[in-house]
C-alpha cells in the first residue's frame, strides 16, 4: 500500500519538509548534527539533512538530493531527551518541528 512506502520529510528525516513529503519504493537519507552543551539540561544543535526517494533501487545515488539545514534545541534529563525543537530551512521554506527523543 502507498502509505507503507518509505518516506522522507518531518522531524526525524528531512526536517525542512512536511511529514511524508516524499514517498517511493526506496530511499536514501544522510543526516549530520553538531551538538554542544548550552546548560545543565540543554543542548543546541546545528544540522544538515539530505535525501531522496526513487522507484528503482538502481537509481539510489547521491545526485539530486533534497537538502535542508537548521538549528535545534534539546531539553534533556540524565538519561533521556524528552523535548526536541528544530527550525529547518528546505527548498520549500522554513519548518518548525517539535518532537521527543533524538533525531537519530
């Protein structure tokens, strides 16, 4: 079914795009974050994501990737990250995502 196809977009994949924005049979996703401690229970992060979806596995390569970048803040306790807020910029504009846990 269409709704079970691999997707990109949203708070844990391409953060600069709406959830499930890109969907097809195969996907590739690259994400990187630079995090630093801003306080006892707060971390900041700069991030970049890139990925794409394709219908044929042979088309999975690193050309024509959708990209985004942004900044985020993570509020955490000793063992968990209960709140994560990211502001990301993709080709379609700015997007704010709020979630729990780490992005990856």
